[in-house]
C-alpha cells in the first residue's frame, strides 16, 4: 500500500505504508471500495488465480486490515461491481464472475 501526505496538492509526498493485519489477496483488482468514518470497505475482486467475495476493512488511522467474518446470504464471487453506504448499510450492485453478470 502507498499513502500520500501533505495538506495541499502542491505539497504531496508518496511513501510505502507499513500496514498490518489480514491483508487482501496479492494482486487484487476490479474490487469495490467505499469509505465511511476513516475506514475503507473493500469487497470482492479478482487476481490471476480466483474471484473473491470477502469483505475487508482498512483503517486509515491505524493502517490495519481486518478480514470481516460475514453471515447471511453472502453475495457471489465477483468483480467490476460497486458498493455504497446508505446510513450504516452497504449496498452492492452489479459485477460478474466472467461467466455470469449480477444485477
């Protein structure tokens, strides 16, 4: 992971962040991400080996990853989808697994 520091666009510096916790799979792409309260919620995506349907939370203050244990009707593995917050609920829309498209 990388992070940018600085208060203005004229004064930005990139560096490699020292993160900890249960980091998402290496090479993850085409995932969905939404921010709420300084935490980034990442769902799904693919890498060269598989599609995923895990939910991760990244705390931007502590630089710590959490792999969330979810229950209920867990969405299918997917990529190229979106997630958004409405209040405290996350809504997921679209995406696919390369064979099926989900609406």
